[in-house]
C-alpha cells in the first residue's frame, strides 16, 4: 500500500466514523477534536493516522468499516503503518 492509498483509506475511515452518530461522538471525545477541526485537518496524514488509530482500537469498528468499504480487515492496519507515527513497534 502506498502512502497516498493509506491517506485515501484514512479519509474513508473518517467518513465512515462521521456517518455514525455514536461512533462520531466517541471519536470527538477521544480525540478532543471539533467538527471544524476535522474539516481543517482532513488532509493531514498525521491526523488520518489518529483516525485509523481510533478505528483500530476495537475489532468491531475495524470489521464494520472493512465490510462497509469492501476491503480486507487487514487494510486499516496496513494503511496505519504507512502514515506518520504508524511504524511497527519493536519490543525486543
């Protein structure tokens, strides 16, 4: 997955989250962002990484998004790895 594809998937995830009132409220609460912040930062790769982080916190969120977007459930994590701050952690 390219960085551009990862950013597009991040935007799709943001749209998916925004379309669901409960999920959108949870994202705003967790991120501290306002709806105006979302519009202003939607093109920021680091912000899109945070969107994917929120999605990846819960398997049900990932599965619901993957089903809605018609993608494999592994793609959000792949996209996250391509955006700033998403590099794999090395525990050893």
